[in-house]
C-alpha cells in the first residue's frame, strides 16, 4: 500500500531540482547514494515551483472569471470551518448563502474531540507499529516522529 511517506520520498525537492536541471553531483563525503544540491540550486528549484503554482492559480482565476461571464447559473463554493459559503452567479447577479446549519458545526466540533485527545497522547505512544488489523496503513516513520517521548516518560 502506498503511504504518505513513500509518496513524499519519491517527490523530494531534490527531484524537483533535478527536473529543473539544477542538481549537482554528490561528493564522496556525502555518503553512498546521497545526492546533494547547492543552496542556490535548492532556492532556484523552490522558486520555480512557486512560480508554477502562482501561474496555475492565475490561469485558474482567469478561467473562473471568463466562465462566470458565459455560464449561468454558476455556483462558487468556498469551504470554511463552519460548512462553507455558496455563491450563486445568475444573469449578472450574485446571491451568497451559508446553508449549513449550526448543528453541523457543533457535530464537527464534537467529532474533533478524539483527534484532540490523540494529539495530547500521541507523543507518549510506543515507537513500534502495533500488531493490529490494517497495520500496513500505519507509517512507521510517522509513528516514530509522533511518539517523541515514548511510553517510559510519565509526565
């Protein structure tokens, strides 16, 4: 099963730097299989990724603006912590509503309680993946990073 770790491992900034032709060769002191990039090359790769993102967001905004002139009706959804805001564009007029009732926000708040409890207790977990069903879905590295204090810490 693909985990977040395996995806991130394959899509590092180094890969981006290599794709943009800025990777340098590893030196003998870097250790086996440790490619490196200069600080300037890393900055150039990050800046290139940011430019691509900004350009794509600009293209999306232009498309959305153009479509709103030609398509009618159109609903634009803005996700929020309280369920979202929906704007209806119709024949040059707009009408905005937040159709999700208050009890959705309250239910969502209650549903976050287990996550809150986990965020407090996680640092005290053992650093080994437990033998439970679907254990292949637990990333050992993530567990190790979260379980920073471990079970021996009694604070």
